[in-house]
């Protein structure tokens, strides 16, 4: 792993790593920063379908597809490694523990996407934002980028809106309501969760879909 991550490149925020329709010729590994999978409508409207945090891969088996059906782009400045197909094949064939971790990662990606579908389809604006803030806390804790109750919020309100299917006005109102309820404190890019059990209760947040125990074992 040290060998294949030895030559990362710095990528500015709001930069496409690969676009929908491109021929996938590599897999991107995020070492630092926030990236995302997203879809664009003809109108230019964007919907974010996944966050890629440090340690996350774009799509392990994307080389099996002739064209990308979505785009991957950075949301913040990122350090990124581009892995060629032979490297991925070697990891899958000759390093069983890494292969197992990659496959578990794919299953967690799919489980997270299902939870996000529930978010958009069944939860109120307040619940959607609360749920996402809880998820980010746990995911960032796993990679050492969050304390017990705080993390750097690298996402804009537009990013949150494009993730949750809300308008920026709805996102702003939801964040303000969570503040008034003394559940969160958001200053500049620093988010502190003042009452984690209360925030989880608002969101009906259950972390089982993140399979954190399985990921730690892998």
C-alpha cells in the first residue's frame, strides 16, 4: 500500500477527476480531502450520490464498464492517487486481506446509498441534515479526522443541498433550527455536535449500514 500511494497528486477543489461518459482507465484513491460521486442534469442541476473521504476508492470494478455513468469530483482540495487496472488486479488477486477490505468497502458504499435513498424519500429536511451530520461524524472518526463531537465541515450549504435533494434555503433553515435546539454549533468550517443523542434522535440515526465493526476487522 505504501508503494502504490507513494506518488499522489494535489487536486484543487471543484475539479473533476473523471466525467460521465469518459472511458474509465483507472481508479482514484482519496488520501486527503473530500470528493464525491455525482450526476448532472441537462439543466446543470447536480445531485451528489456519495462522499469519498480519505481512504475511499472511486469504483474498484469500474474498468469493467465501457463508459462512466457518473462523475467523480473534488469538493475540497484533495491528495489523490490514480491506480491503473493492473495495480487493482494485483491487489485483488495476490493480497487477499486487501481484496476483502475492498469488497467490504463496496458493500458499505451500496448500503450507504440505500440509506441516502431513504433520506431523500422518507425524511423531512431537518431529519435529512441531522442524519448526514451524524454519518459524517462517524465516518470521519474512523479515519482520525473527527473528535468525539467535532469535525471540520468541508462542505458548503450548496453541497448539502445537492446531497439531500433540498434547496439551499431549506438547508440553511434546518441548520438554524438545529442550532436553536442547541444540538449543533457551526462556526466557519467547524462543526461541533452539542447533543449527539439528541441529534441522533431527530434523525432516527442507526449506524448499522456503515458496518463499522466489519471495516475495522478488514
